[in-house]
C-alpha cells in the first residue's frame, strides 16, 4: 500500500514544482516561502483547534492532532529547520535556473537517501536496486552537459550549488522522517501541523530580519495564485508521503525514489509552460533517471 501513497505524493509534488517555479518568477523569495507555508498552517489550523473542543469526533474521523511533549517539539523542530534550509535553496535555484535543470537534480535525492538507508537503517538493496541507483547517478552526470548548452556551468554556478545542497538536505529529511514515524510513532496530522507551524515561524524570521531590511535590493513581493496552490499541494503531498512511511514494511530508499518519479511530468509539462530550451535533448538523460526510478519501484 505504501507504494501507492508514494505515487500520490509524487503526483502532487509534480504540480507543486511547477507552481513553485511560477511563484518565484520576478518575485521576492522569502515572502513567497513565508506566505505559502503560512497558508499550509492555516489550512490545518481548524483541525488543530477542533482537536481541543471535539477530540472524540476527530479521533473517530481519523483527523485528531494529539498533544505532544517538549521532546517531541524538539524532534519535529529539527525536521522543520532542515526543510526550511532546503526550501530556501530550492526556491533560489528555481529563480535562477530552468525547471528542466532543477527538477532532474532534485530527482537525484534517492542517491543520498539510498546510502543513508543502508548505513543508518541497514536496509538491504537488491541487484535491481543497485542498477537503479547507478542509472540515476549516471543520468545526472549527463544533465551537466545539457546545462552547459544553456550557459549553465555546473562547477561554478550558485544556483547549481543551491539545488545540490537542497537535494542533500531533502534526502536527510527523508531519512529523518523514517525515524519520526517508525521509531517515534507519530501521527501524520500531528507532524504536519507542528512542522508547518515551525517552518512558518522560521520563514517569518527570515522575512523580518533578512528580507525587509534589504527589500529594495531583494525585490518587491507580488501576489500570485500559485503561492496559495503551493501551500495546499504541500499538505496533500506530505500527507500521502507520511502515510506511506507509517507502513512497517516501507523502505525509505524506495519511498524516496517514488517521490522523485514526479520528474517526468515536471520536466515535460513544466518545460513547455515556461518555454525552456533543449527540452528534447533533456529527455535523453531524463529517460535514464526514470529507468533508475522504475528499477527501484519494481524491486520492492
């Protein structure tokens, strides 16, 4: 069942990636992040409030947000901090790079998760999983050549460094998610509420202390419907992803790969929406990434 949850998460993440690209087009980065995560928090807020006044009703409906201890706030706060850093780097890269370059590099996240799953959780990969692993890595190296055709030199481009850093942090968060759901046994909505609450708080601090003092330099904020869409889509993607992680049989290395199967929709459709270059050429290494992801999927 966790495989289907992973595919649903990938579906919402693919649309979310396109909305992210549109939201930062000619827009100030930090306000976009703050408002989109704030919307996520506001969407879940009625469930949080209702858990105080109608706990039995929400428990029956499977939508109850339970009380947590100080230690639990610390654990969830760590995840929020990791993802705050990851999203800042991701949005920076989306603002300065084509989505058809950003999305495939993000698709290499399973590479880092794969290694972490073996070292930390002692997950045992099969031969097919190893094949998928190397297909993804080799395909990502091929993307560097495509990027050079658009004037993007991978070795000294700040956007590239940003998205590689975001990918590493995102993979670290994925490994940490397994700790939260398999070892701490948290409920999905409880983690989602406090996660978005703390991320929104961190983003507010960035807006107040970093963006506002340098507003003229960093640019004006402009509202666009895609900012609200990001908030809703992230809730849906994370919900199905976390539900999958609750399954005792889940392998985080495969779940991470399933999430990145969003790449086909993101690159093909996103490339046409934003009229980016070399779309056909990018399909060649894209197929390698997809074959790697499929190997990981069907090895389960």
